[in-house]
């Protein structure tokens, strides 16, 4: 009988799943624990025999955030994919109760263990719940130091355990937003799962040693436009700032929350500075010196644009951009969304900037690369499989 444990937050898992300095900040326990909102449905399942844990989200209807709902994702909802209404209705009935393997922020969702084999006998973490007849006194998770040698990930055992767990609870199991190199993909394909592209993730893969090195990769006409863009703050009398860790003051956090609320309003989302401040406070506390804020101030010193950033040893993650009145006049958006994160990366030894999904054209024009994100649904989910095939074909046909 397979042992499976459930945890409310990532920090309930053994320290052996996490690195003190991950290349990608989304792979840290701090990010996975702090980047949350109430009722997001995300929790963590551990399968010790498979040497792995994963982030999962349960859903019992089709309300809420569409980018964590397998039906909306495989249908290409919000990604300009046309689907027959009858097939969408069939899929919504088929996927009313879901168990989706996915993480907030489109990051890694399967985490290999790095605990020594003998550490698997040391007792479970305090908030873990065990399933399938597990005896907590005999087979708990260890608390080994990050990076220690341990059992290799058994992707087949992980998928089997999750399949059995989802079936026992009457849920449709899916894997969402997978990178092409994700270790579970070969297993899913071998077992006949439907696999296809459902989104794109954009990143600047090389920020260059300096600004000149970054600009050198573009043709002459694009370099001229980017130089004009980079000069926009000086021409408007505006200034740029980057703060990290302790230099991110309470006042700056308040400014960022105000700007992020303004940006939400522009996207048709009710602006809630208090909610946004709570998330950013959690991130500041959890990430410490790896939490950053980029700001643009107009000539009067008023903050008009912001970006919250998470730092890894290789990557700088752009979490959210805030835009307030006056940002358009200074061209501030392009600075907080692209140029300031690249400047931060260069100053910290990082080489990449993670820009996320969404509209590709402005990202590609500034040197980003589009990486496919794949999703997978089981062979028996015929309605979801039909939607996924159409979405995959739509992305394959795009330039």
C-alpha cells in the first residue's frame, strides 16, 4: 500500500526538498508558501516511496481562477483558442471535481527529494496528514539538510500514487503548466495520457554583461527604438530605483500596493491594496534579501510604476507590475517590466529574467524567448482530450 502525505503549505515538507539558493526562485519553499491567497486551494502531497512531493490544487466547480482550472487551461480559455460549446459543456461535466498538479506562478510542481535513505524513518512533519493506512510512528519524512544525497525520483511511482489518490476521492487528475523537461512527461505519454501545449512562458535567457551587451543582439532599427525607450525617464525628469530585502521599507510596500491595485483596476479586477500588501509582506518576510522592488518616480517624487521581484541564483522573477496615474507619460512600464529586472539580474549575478505568460509581442520585441507549457489529462478524459488536441494545434500553428 502506497504511503501518501498531505501538507497545507510547502514548509511542512522535509527541508530535503528545497535548496537554500535555488536557481529559479519559484522552486523555493519560501516562494511556494508566501505567494498564496485565501482559498487558493493549493496544498502539497508527498509520496516517500517515489522520492517526490508535488503541489496540487483541488477544485469542486468551475468558479474562480481560470489558470488553475484544468478545463479552462486545456480549452485555451483566454488564449484565443476557439472551441465548440458542446465540447466545452461535456468537459465541464467531466471535470467538475479536479485534482490538478500545478503551482502558483507557473513554476515547478514536482519536487524530487534529496533526503538520505535512512532519514525516511525519522517521523513526519507536524502538519502532515497520512493516507492509505500509513503508520506515523514508523515511516515519517526526514529533515535532512538541503542538497543531501537521496533516492532518485521514481516518476512512475509518483503518477501511480496520484492516480490512486484521485480515483479514491472521485477527482479528475491532471498535470498543468509543465516544462518540456518535466520528469513525469515520459511516464504520462507512455501510459497514453493526452499531452499538449496549453500556454507559453516568456523569459529573457541572457540579460548580457551590461546594457550595451544586451542591446548588441538586436538589429539596428530595434536598437534605436530600445535606446529611445531607455532614455524616456531622463527626458521626463523621472527616476528609477531598485530595493532589496531590508531596503524595501514599509512606505515602499504601501506605494507598491497602491500601484498594484491601480493595475488590477485597469484589468477589470477590483483593486484591493490591503490584500496586495498582505501578499507582498509575506513575500518580503519569507524571501528576505531575495525579495526586490523596482520603482519609477515622476519628477515630483511620486511613485508611478512598480514591480515586485523574486531572486534566485540564476533567475530574477517578475511577479507583478503596478501602474498608477502618470506612468504612461514617462514610459515607466517598460522600465519596471523589463529593463530594471535585467539591471537587478546583472547586479546580483543572475542571467535570466522570468517574465511569465500572457501577451507575447511586447516581450518578444525586447528579446524574450517563448517556452511551451504543456498540460496532460488521463486517457479516460475524452472531452478534455478533444479540447487539448485543438489547443495544442492552435499553439503549433502560431509563429
